[in-house]
């Protein structure tokens, strides 16, 4: 496609042609030039409509040239990995770039849903809260979700990589415009460690597109010279393409750096895309600039309406003339630069409309000399054009903000608007800074902050170039605290020639009175109009935060960067309050969207949660184990040919019950405590009494938190008077270890105890079943395994199979069990040794599934499955055990509260199905009625269930309200629309006296 008039960018090297770059937009091929953004390339190719608005699907064109872009949101496609909601103004053009428009069907130019614009009067702010009540919200939900929306989230795996880095510096400077560069140079020359960040590819900020001169040279050349100076300072680090997105306590800031070059997007596999910088700075200088505001007038959202500074940026920096018949409307002096720059670029049909009656004589003279039409004391009464602006109708101001009848119609293909400047105070506000209203410049400026932060330049309400340069240099010098020998550095500011007086001389103009307010847009992406703010105020929303959420103003991708202040000002006018009294919304991080991969960094997949494999993993894999993820890769069952999970589990259970089984318990948490106060410490932490535990003896114990809620359990072994081995559940061992450390460091630092997590140091091979002793006695050992000398819940250490070993008699199956622990490097050989020794007994490896069945038969508690976030030791039936303990422990006070010991508690019970072969539904809720009518009250739920191989009937466990008093009672269990019945019984279904344990 033939491009619009291209000119050489201002300050471009003479005779140097820019490389053409091919790209596609909505499937059509276009050509841009090296150095373009996607937005500038689209404008150069005459693409006027690039998107649609969120609610009404009105056509949208490029509106700005920076981060504040709210219209040109596109979907980037590269190698099947899409990036939604990319702002075309921030996308650097590269060869082969593919982009599509969003939220339009069948095309962005002919969007069928654009018909919604005809019904905008019945779609005001928050219409869905009032009109979508009957018969049910879900009737409308699918339609609303289809109509509204932005880009499509990618569904393929992100093959790119991300990094995280930590950075410490004396001074962090956010923003590489004139103020930021001056601050960096002043601080860097004084020897302090300086980091300068900027979100664009090149430093310079507004100087990259302004026709100004500094020290007799163009602003662009001055920028290059200063950047070269900074690169030559070893104590200065420049981070371009880096956006500081969050400012937190103690001068901690987060910044996202885009690493991958744009052309690498075609082949993203393994490419480092972004890096998250976590920066701690002694002091921070915010030189974040300011954002231009639009003006509100009827149909001010048409394609072809653009911010005045953006039109100036496209022509000066990118050489793109956005229109040949241009109207500029403003309420201050700065926008006149756009008229002069466009005239310099060859545009001859130019008009300037100024809402002010009195305009500085110098400006009028400049316009007159160039033949530019001037309309002071006028406003825009209407705009014309369907898919793009074609004309504006002007009317004279009658006073009081009212417009008279239309007096002039000006044809145009570009309407450049400017309603003033809003300092970019987002990071300052995140830091806890306060804002005050500047009456002279009609904006909110930084006022004070407890953190070590300075705001300079336009971000501080300083809108002159000379003032920005001086403000930045002064802040850099002050924060650097000049060292010896630095005082002789020149402090004289550069000589600036801007061509015009830079005083804004701005006058308020927030919206056009006397015209339809339902046609005056404040938030272009979310279709928020002046009439929506009026509606919110009529409905008594007086807080700016409430109005923001009621109207959704400032809640789109741009987060209201260009429109928020106008919403605030309109609120002030409509309520008759001054702007400071209305207040402002709170800025929250991130300043602009950051990919989720950047926050995750390299900690994804196995790097986030590495697979813990068992020391004998190879043995299990060789024996066809089916692995499951339990934090560790653990065998769930060992299927033989033709077996499914049920058959394999049944075979394994019967093997353990009738002969002997082999289980890998290596993930079981193992924490050693040693020291003269170890017994005292454990007795304070655990619910039951451990002070009386003798060496070589083990005891089951429970751990609770301050609220008395059970958080873990396990068997505790006393190895010696001052040495304990604490077993914790495999999923909680890390948490328990850290809890012990916290208690010892923060609560009882006087206790002399050392805590060590030895979970991965020891492999655990559990041999369980009536023949377990016979198997182990076939293996050489100096540990006496005779039943009379090695009873249940006792511990021995020595050598087993010629390696150091610890053997504990504790059982989770209800059978005779020996837990043999050896150094992890011997796990594989020990497994094979025991397996060989048990061949004549038919020894069978069993997994988690079989263990779960056997523990359900025995009624053994599993913390986390048989408890919830409120279960305490009393609910498990430990009341007598607690009464016997005379000393205090963590959570004991909480157990004395009425709510923790009343009849309404969910208590641990056993269950038997009234129909033997009908399994109980795990997760099913106990209810009162056999044929319930929803909603019904739940009295607890089933926590475990199985068909018992030994009992031949369906059994289970659960937590039931006042369950201990309901033994023998029949209960109804509701799950998935069905009701089953069960009897409440004691938790131990099989071998309730525990006779098999002591064989």
C-alpha cells in the first residue's frame, strides 16, 4: 500500500536511508521503516482504524505515541505464541511482525457488534447491575462475555525464558528524559553508584521529538553526547527498555527489562525475553515526565483524533505526517508547537482552536506569519465522520463554559487535542507520597514522601526545558553529596533555545457544556462518558474510588493514564467541589502490564517445584511402579500385566495382611533435635507429654498452632536424653522445621537446642506384615529383632546388611512393621537385599493406594485429609491425653475457648455403609434429610472411604458434628445429587484391639 507523505525525521542524518521492514496487520502486508513503532508504521500506511472500544465497539485509531495509548491495542503473533493487548505505540517494528486487531468481528473495519453504538442510551455505566436480574444473570453472562473483551490469552506454552536479578545502588533514576539525564550526569560525575532506567529503546524522552536546541546543538545531538558521557562512567549503569513498575517500602523497586530484540520474536524458543530487576536504592530520583490530557467534546473519540504532542512526535521522530488538513484544539500554549512543527513539515491547511479568549501575542504573531488560521474563544460543538474524522464544527464561548451556535465548519483529517499535562506521579504515589493540586498548571504534583525520593522535571510540575534540566542536575548533586574534589565541577545549566515561551498559561476546560454529555468520552477504551459520571453522582457516589469502579473509568489497559484526571475534574465541576476536595484515585503497581513470566523468572516447571525422587527410584521404575506426585515422585501401586489400580491395590493389601509387603517411606519427614533443652522444647510444642519419653522408645504426637488447630503429626523417638528424632508428614516437614526454628529464635531463644532436617539423608524401607520379622531375620544384623526384646513403638540402631541402620517399630498399616532407615546411598542395595530375602514369603511392594486402604481399615488419622482448618486435638478424641498433661503447650489456651470444645464440633468418626457393596463418596456431606431440598446445612463430610478387602464391606472415615455422641446412628450423605446412608461407628474397623501389631 502506498504510504502517506513521509518526510525525513527531524535531526536525522542527511543522506542516510532507513531500511524498509515488511509486516502484516490483519493479514495484509505493509511496509514500514527501521526505527518505526507499529503505531507509526500503521499511520504511515493510512490505517485509521486499529481497534474497537470495549463496550460499544466504536472504531478506534491511534491516539498517542507512548505508554498512555488506550486505543491501539493489538494481538501480536509470533511462532504460535501470542501476546494480547500490546500497545502499538510501544511495539518496535521488525521484519515479519504479525499483528491483528482485537475485539471485532468479522473485521475491525466492519465490526458487526458496532451496532451496539445505536443502543448506547440503554447501556450506561453499570447497566448490568440493573437490567440483567431476571430471570438469571447466567442467561446474559455468555453473551456479555462474548461482546466485551480485549485480546485472547495465549494457550500454548511459553517457550521463552525469564530472569531475576538483584541490584543495589546509591541512586536510582527512573526516566531518561532531560531531567533524568541531567540528574544521572550530575550524580555520576560525583562518583556515586547510579542506575538510570527508561522504558523506551533510546534515552532522551521528549527531546527525541522536539525541535529544540541545547548549548547551540539540536536536542537529539545533546542527548547523544550526554549518553556517551554516561556510558564512559564506570559507576553508571544504563537500563533502556526497562520499566520500573512498582515502588515499595524502604526504597525497594521492581523493574521489568525487555531483553529479546524484536526480530527474535519469530523464533522464541529459549530466547531470554524479559528480566525482573529487584532494586534497592539508597535514594531515588523520579524523572518520569508527564502525560498529555485530551479534551472532552461531542464525539471526541473518532479515529483521526490524536493528542497534539503525539502528532508532533510522529512527524519529528518518525517522519510520519498524520494529516494534511489539521485542526488543533487546546486550552494552553504548548500545543501551538504542534502547529508550528506540522507547518515546518509541509502541512499548509492548519487551524488552531483555543478555548481561551486571551492568547499570548507572540503565539498569534507566529500563526499569522505562517498563515495558520486561529480561533480563540472557540470550542468544538461537533465532529463529523463515520470511520474517520472529516470535519469539526466550532462555536464561540458565551461565558461560563457554554458554547453558542455553530459558527464555523472546518474540514480536517486530523484533530490534534491537548487539555494540559498530568505529571506521571504513579511511582511517587506507590511510594506513599502525597499529591497537591497546582492551580497554575491545573494538575496534581508531588508534595511529600517519607521515603528517600526526589521528583524532578515534568513529573514535578516543571514544564519548561530549562527548568527540567536544572531540576534534574540539582537533585543529582544534592543526593550525591559532592566528595572532595567534586566541588569544582561546573554547576551552570545548559543554554536552551525552545523557540517559544514555555509557560503553559492553561485555563480550565474539562468538558463542553451545552452539548450532549453522552457523546463526550473520558475513557476511550471502556466507553466512559461525561454522562456516566453524571449518573454515578446522581446515584450518590461521591468518592472518586467509587465513581471509578461504578463507571469503570481508568480500569482498562492504560489504567486511566490520559483520562483519570479529566474524570476527577468533571466530578469536581458536577459536584461543585474544588478538585483537591474530590481527591484522587490511589495508584497501585504495576505501572504498566508486566508478563507473568517476568514475575516467575526461571522458577517455572521443575525449577519451581523440582521433582523429589526416591533414593531407590530406579528399583521402583524397573518394577513397573505407577508414580504419583506427592511432592515426591512416589509409587501409587505396582500393576502386573492386565491389572488396573483397583486390582493391583487389592493384591498389595492382601499380601501385607497375609504375608509381607515392602514400602518406600523415604519421604517421611525426619528432624533431629539435640541439646540439653530438647525435651523441654518438644514438650512445649507438641500436644501430648513427651517429657516422660525414655531413650529407645517412640511415641505418637500431634502438633497444633496458636489457635489449637492441628497442623501435623508423627512419631517421635528419643535417641538419648538430649537427642530426639521427630518424624513429620512428608508434605509438612519443611514447614515444621521452619516453625521449630522460629520458636527457638523468636519465642524461646534461651533454650539450648540444635535443629537439623535430615529427611533426605536417610532412606526408609518399611517392611510390614505377619512375616516381616522372618524376612528381616534372614539378613545379617547386630540388632536383635526378637519380639520379646524389640516391641512395638521401640527403636534400635546398629548395623543391618553391613550398613549403619536405624530400625523403628511403628505401623501405619496395623501389621507388624519395621521401618529400616539407612544412609540414602544404600537405599537401592537395601531394597534389593530385602526383596531377595522375602522371595520365599511372596514379599510384595505396595504403594500409596494400598497404604491408604489399610490405614482406613485401622482408622488411623491423616492430618490434612481427616482434618480441616479448624480441627483440634479434642475433635480427634484426645481430651483425656491433654488432661493428663500438666504443662502448657502451643495452642492449649485456645482449646479452652467455648467454640473449641462445645457440642457443635466436627469430630473424627468411622463409617460403615448400610449397603455393603456401595462405597461411600469421599467429600460427600452429612445432611439431615434423605430427600433434601437445596440449600441444606452440612454437618461434616466423608474424608476417606474404601471397600475393605478384609471386612468385605464399604467403610470410611469422616468428621461429623458431635460425632462422638452419635455412634450407632444412621446418617445421610449427599454427593453429586445422590444420597447414600451409613452408620456411625468407632474409627478402628479392622483389628480394633491392635493385636496384630504386637505379633
